[in-house]
């Protein structure tokens, strides 16, 4: 097997299990809070625990990106994997919410497994296969996120949430060991410049195409996270008061992930032929229209069909953005570029739920779908208006 293919499949397995471990435990944090005796201000603690890791990750990502360009992407993946192993294992022994908060902040400061895997794939894959490879990593993350809650819920029901945390830690540890023994990073030239994180931001600001990718990542991440706080309750509302409403909500909630696992590789192959910008435009257009279309359905089955169709298009967005990061930055800046992109993603993930919770608490829930759809369509218009500038900049980098 070619080296880049072996790397892809090993990293696919690692990302799958890492995403599964995350979704095994994080969605169950509110329930775990109740089990350790937090019966006052539970919602406040839940929101704080969710957003703290995003905030810490946004601060730390540029630093780890610089370390990746200096020492390699593989060492950073291994570091992040063992950090997650320690955090999840310690979560099994917490007794109060302050300990969970400290571990969540540590998780944000030290993690970066999946962004590191994306960066390694982006720099160790032939140029005409980058779109396919990045889309495959996207399917790994989506598939793991689907399987994770089933594993976590099953383990929690059998032996309790503490063992679910410990199991997640062991899964990440095994994923990290796979990376250590089977992944080879061959296309790596250490960055010799001392520089600083401040200088990295300055470089990003002067790279117009990369700056646009960062803005698009921020807006897109914010838009999809805006709907997260209200979507589960809205699905249950559409499902009525039947006894299986919660189970139905879980299925509908996972439909975009299922669509991503099925269709993302096809988008990736097409992106290698027609370019990431065109695929990104179509993905944002379909995602925006699909989100707005969800407003018109008051029955769970029609809503489910639209959610799946939305997922078919939206699964093209983040692999295309990652592909544009590869195409718009030099190789010795690639680790920092993906980390800055991760910072934009984390900031969007932090701000989005705040906006969604605020809108959902004041206006009808349909307003959240409206705002999310409009944000995605605004991002699509931005891609359209800046397409020629983006293409010309990337052509110049390809020539140089």
C-alpha cells in the first residue's frame, strides 16, 4: 500500500475513535452533573463546561500550530491523544463541577488530535488526492460522532457514567498507539524561523485567500452551532408526546452525520477535479437553503427528510475549507494555518450556542433556523464574490 494511503486509513481509524470518544461522554455531561449532586444552576454549569473547552482551544491552537511546524504534525497528534487519555480518565474520578471545569479547560488547552490529523493528511497526500483524503477524514469524524452516543449511552446504562469516561480514555489511548506505530510523516520541513503567534496572525492577515477561509470557517462554525441548543428540544416537539420521542430525536439529530459518512467522499473526489471553491459554494448554498427549508415542516418525517438532504450538501463545506487551507498556504506554514483555522472554528463553536440560546429564549425557535440559514447564504455569497481573487492567489502560490 502506498504510504499516503496507509497514513490515511490509520488516521481514519484514529479520528473515528477519537470523535467517538468525544461524543461518548460530552453529550452526557448535564446528566453527570446531576449524578454528582449539582441540582442548582445546572443549566449554567452545563453551558460553562461546554464553552470553556472551546475558549481554551481557541487560545492554545496557534501555539500548537507553531510547534507542529517546528517539530512535526505527528508528535502533536500523539501529544493531543495522550492529553485526551489523561483528561477522560481523570473525569471518571471527579466529585464536583469545579474539577470538571478544570479538566475541560485542560482539554481545550492540550487537545488537537483531529486538526493535527487533518494537517498531516494535507501535507502528506498527493495534490490530486487531497480533496478525497480530507473528505475521508470528515467521514471518520462524522461516523465516530454517530457511534459515540450509542456506545456512551450503553456503557453508562450498564456500569455508569464514570466507566463511560474511563472507556473513552482507553479508546483514545489505543488510537494514539496506532498513530505512533503505523503513521509515517515523510513530507516535513521544519520551520526554522523563531517568529511568534503574533507574527503568525500578521502573516494570515496579509494572505487574503487564507484570511477569507478563516472568516468563512468562523461564520460557518457559528451558524451550525447556533442551532445546536434548540434542535434536540425542537425535534422532540415535532415528534409529539410518544414514548419513543427521545429515541426519534437521537435518530433525526444524527441524520446529517449519516449523510456525511455516505456522501463526503464523492464531494472530495469532485473537488479534486473542479476545485474546492466550487464545491464550497455548492455546499454552502445547499446548506443554507436546506436550513431555511426546515422552517416549513411541522411534521417529524418531512423535517427528517430535509435534515438528511441538508446533510448531503453541508458535508462538502468543511473538507472544502480544509482543502483551501492547503491550497492557499505554503507547506512550512501549514501547521500554523490549520491551527489558526481551528481557532476560528473554536470561536464559532463558542459564540454560536450563545446566539442560539439567546434567540431561542426570546423569539420562536424558527428564528434560529432563519438566522442559521441566512448566515450560510451570506458565506456562500462571500465565496462567489471573492472567487476570482481566491483562485488567482492560489495559482500564484502554485507557481511559486
